[in-house]
């Protein structure tokens, strides 16, 4: 969704005024609703966070109206990073305090949606368009460490979320914590195998389980990392992983079911689900 600069300025001004109002109130319970309010505080912080994230991800101009007093001698990007971090922390605190741990057959949809936004923001903040001096103290490493903390906290409110384990692998790898990255992948693959086996037996999809394309892409990243950063033992593990997924592809997506472009001619019996795999993923 594209946001106009006028709407963005007005929306941010409203959220900032709302946040100031709450900061000036007498101590109140962390969450809940204001008197006569139809929307909970958590959902207002959520929309505030989504708005800031949209501005970041769409590279729209960031309005500093009403921020000049607090950040008089700070660059616009430092202001943007500071506001995003503050709102992220407020929303996360309310989210984790108010959301219950799910049953085994449930997904923590709001928690996982929050994590996806955090990861999308991380990719931009630690990408090529943002410089170290734009990110404040600690730079990209501090941003990544903060994301890891969020992921571990989110894991306490989800039941075997493959997405969170996949993100832990990705971020640990990015900060060169290879042992932790490979442990996260091992746990990820173990949960994926068990989950896909259940789906194959029951025919019932599991909401928190990654699809085949995502699993293959993540495994490919792990194999490359093992070859690049691992010891001889890591290279042997990479070879075993490659063989496992080669056998898996032969079983669930046999060559005779694919055309010359690598696309399935019909839906094959995949890792417990009926999905197609794009040629780019096969490559």
C-alpha cells in the first residue's frame, strides 16, 4: 500500500500526539483500553509501528514535524531509527504481555506478523541504503542483536514456529555467530520434517509450517554457509544435506513431472502438501 506524503505526515502527527497523551497520564496498567475507547492501546501502537515500517520499506520521506525539540541536532535518519525503535519496543511489550501461548494446533498470528515486519525492517536498516552513522550507537551489529532478542522473546509466545527459527538462522549467520546459526537450522529442519510428516499422514495443513519453496531456499542458504564458514565436518554436513534434499526432490517432485523450465506439469505430492516450486528455487 502506497502512502501519500500528506497522509503520512497527518497520520504520524496523530500517532505522536496520542503517544504524548499517554506519556503524560498517571501510571496505568500496561495494556487495556482508555476510558470510552473502542480500540485497545496495543492495537494503536501496532498501527503506529506498521505506519513507521511502511515509510521505511517504501523509502518515503520521513516527517520530523513535532520531533525537532526532542532531536534538535540529530539527522533525519537517526530520528527515524529512534522513533521506530521506541514504538517497536512499546508494541512488543504490550503484545507479549497480552497474547496467550497458543495450543499445539494454533498459530500465534499477531506475534508472527510482528516478527515478519521486524525482519523486513532489519533487511533495510542493515542493507546498502542505510549507513552505519544512520543507525546510532552500535550500528548494524546493534540492530541485528536487537532483532535476535526480539526473535527469542517471540519464540516464548509461539509453538514450534518454523519462521522464527528460520529468522534466527538468518540473523545469527549475518552477525557471524555460525554455531548458533547452524543449531537454529538443525532445530528448524527437525521441526519441519516432523511437521511435514504429520501433514502427509493427516492431510491437514499446519499454519506455522514453512512451505516447500521456503524450506528448500533456507536449506540452500545453510549448505552455502556450511561450505563457506564450516570446517571439514561442516562440509560433510553440507554434503549430507544436499543428498537429503536431492532424494526428497526425486520423491516429491520427480523430473518427469516438470517441464523444460523446471515447473511442475501438475501438482505433485510435495513435502506433505500440494504445492508447486518455482524454477528459481530449483536452480
